[in-house]
């Protein structure tokens, strides 16, 4: 396959990650029952008593949605080699049933890996916006990508 | 219910989060097919060609496991009111089929919320260790908890 190498990422570039299908209450509850069974994620009645005033998606669910958009729109078309970590994950606003989340990837920095000559490191900001254009999630992500092979190599 | 309030968290306290059942290849692939379908998470053959040399769990899967341990061992027995964000998520080592992950929660700081008098903010380090005692994941997490009601209030 062809696809993006490290050298194809330019600081300042913004990549549209597309939109995830409208989130349902049953998806929110189903994810949370498995991974984050707190009352405000799994029980609509109990959630009314929380500071959120109703059922909200687990932040891990929202993050997983961002990851899926990132893979479909970008990583699956790139020579991605994983990530050493994430920083500054912020849950800016609650995510609720009926929300439609759109992703955006902004390249912050790109530099060759000091330790692995085959790889380059790309720092990015990943954001999810709801259907009203409000940011619900942001992440500063570091990703490794293969460097473009020398011609004839 | 009784349970931990903000005032019950002391900096330096370490809480054992217990051990997640041994991870299977099919669980790793199933999670990744839904949320992070990169070759090194979903295709054991293709994974051999990656820098990981074999199938590894998605970092979002590992994080979700940490969250589940945290809820079962601590948050479900506390007056938890969610989280504004996470910092310094680090994937220290690959997680593979057969790994048994144990969680640990260390209280870093605890302070009343400046904005919400009903809540207190607890910063913690959450770690997952594999069956060889090696750290595979660490997270600096901020969580909100209800403050203990005044007697008679």
C-alpha cells in the first residue's frame, strides 16, 4: 500500500476525521456496563441525581470513538507504528445520547525519533466536537510513523 | 450508602485495585475491531511485521481495563462525581494475550474544588502492572468526589 509516512505530516495541518453515527442511550449504557459502570453512565434515573443531571457517556467511550475516527480517516491510510502515550485528555462537556461527534486532527510537531532511525514522532491535537460545534473532548497525542524509504532502498 | 468522601483521600495512600482476568487474544482482537482496528491489534500475522513483533492490545483497551478495576475496587464504594481529564497516559510496555494485569491507585493530591463547594478534587496515579510486575500503563487522573456532609446537615 501507499500511504502517509512521517515526512507527510506538517505542523499546522488540520485533518478532518469525519463524523461518528449518532450515539444512542443503549450504546452509552452497554459500553459503560463493561468498562465504567458508574451510576451516571449506566442508570438514567440515578444519573438525574448526579452533578450531570442525566446520563452521560464514559470518557473512555468518547475517547474510543475518537480513536475509531482517527483510525478510519488517517491511521489506516498511514504507516502508523503505535503510540507511546497521550497527554492533556480533557472532557470539556458531557456527551449524551443523540450527540453526533465529529473529529479533527491538528499536527502540532513532527520530528525524527532519536532512538529509532526507522521512525518519526508526530504530536497532534485530537478534538471531538458535538453537533452544535462545541468541543467535548481534546487529547494531545504522540504517534510513531515509519519514515519514507529512500528511493531504491 | 456509606462510602468514601473527598475527605477520606490522603496524599501518599496506595489502594490495591485488584487483578483483571487473564487477557485472551480473542478479547484483544474483539475490542480493537470495534475501536482501534490497526493491524498490530487485530491481525496476528500482520502484527509480526510491526515494530511490536506480534499482536498487542490497544492502549484504549488497556486503559478501559484500568478504569474497570478502578470502578470495582474504589469508585463504586465512593461518592465519585466524574473526571475533568487525564494526563500523562503512558504505554510503557506492550500488553499481550496471556497477560494478567493488576491495578494500583496512589493519591497524589487532594484539594477542595474552587468552583464547586459541594466537591473535592483528587489527583492520583493509576498504574497497571503485568504478571511479571512490570508497569504497562500509567495515568495521572483527576477525579471529583462529594465532600462529606456536615453532621446534621
